[in-house]
């Protein structure tokens, strides 16, 4: 987490130089790793970033309470909206913490929001692409369309990536107008991590006739290159950094034989019903790992106190 935070603050130069029209706030959740928490706080302070922490002191929560706090992602998102509304604003982007916004996408996002505002739209979905590898190459000069044009993979509809370093379009991020009638409680707090708390909103946008809605943000909709280019130019886009940047291996590349094999595999694997089931398994596995880590951390702390 701290590695990605440092990457964002080092490379989102245009974003952090646009204070006249964009404000950035960081909201920190509970941490079960005190060392990582201290690293994150140090990075935020060194870069002069505005940040808030939960009202409750997470250090005094037991393992079960910590776990409950960690999976309440929608509660954190609603809190982020509350903080953003403390000052006059037109649109709020409650982005996940590892979302990267290079210079190229900022102009596209702002243009898309201006158009949506003129049309009376109150939700704007941003297409998302994941970093597969070589995260160190993603800086403020990154352009997704150049990545697509230069890739040998862009014309393979069944391949899971746009290029060697970027995935196909996946679950999007949301921008919400401050005029939305339910802005203060936009995200349902009944939906927790692993229960598709954000994707469920995007699914409900199907048929809403939004310029940047369901198809822009749903991972099984319009994944062909032509449609992706249209959504990127119209709506902007975001890049999700790697979950494990410390394991990033930038030396491996796709060769032609690999592409052929993946083409065959993903004709089967890329079916929505199968991919949805695999994501369900992975989300639950992630929750199990998170729960074990929190309990392990609590036990280690108890032993240290004895």
C-alpha cells in the first residue's frame, strides 16, 4: 500500500498541480499493520497531503472489530463524500487508494464531466484498466490510447489484456454529482467488501441512457478495442496499480506462442458466468487471508504485551 501511495504522489504531477479546480483528500481506514501505517503517514506528510483518519481508534479494536471495519468499504466511501462536501464542489470522485490518474486522463475526465453536467447526468463512470506489470513505467506521461495502438494484442478480442502491461477494461470507478439526491449516503453500507459494493451500482445503471454509464464501467460490456477507445475519449479512464508492486517482474514479455495459447484459453475462460464465479472465489479467499492476518497480528500483539 505504501509503495503505491509513493508512486501516486511521485508521478501524478499534473493532478497535484491543479489545485485551482481539483482538491485531493485522503481518508485512511483501520490498519492492522502499524509499520505500514507509519510509512503511509510519513509519505502523506512529506508530500503535504490533506488526510483524515477514522474517528474510532482502531488500535483498541479486537480482531473481530478490526475485520468488520476493514470490509466496510462503502462506509469509508460515504465518509469521503462527506469530507468533500465540506467545501463547494460540483463532482466527487471517491476513488480507491491505488487509482492512478496521469495527465492524459485528467483533461478527458474534466471534459466528460462538463458534458454530463450540461445534460443533467448525476453519475459518471470511469473505465478502469489494471497494471499487469512494469508499474515503474506508469508516470504522468502515460497515454492509454498510445498503449493500445502500439500493442500486438489489441486486436485479440479474447485476450485479457490490451497490452503487455495493461489489462482489458474492468470494473470502473464512479464520479458523483454533488446535486445527486442521495449524495450523502450514495453507497449502500449493507454491502461490504467481496459483495460487489461498487459493481452493483454500475450494474443498476444498465438502461439508464448515460453517456458514461454501465457499458463504460462494467467489465463484460464492450471490451473490443473500438468501444474502449470511444469510452476513453468520452469518459476518461483510471489505472489501478498492482496489488503487489514489490513482486512486479518487468522482464517477462508475451511471445507469439503465448498469445496463441491465451487466445484459445480465454475463449473459454472469458465467459462472464465463469469469470464472475472465479472472482467470487478470489474475493472470498481475499477475505479469508485478511481475517487470518488480522487475527495473527492481534495474537502477536498480545504476546508482545505479556
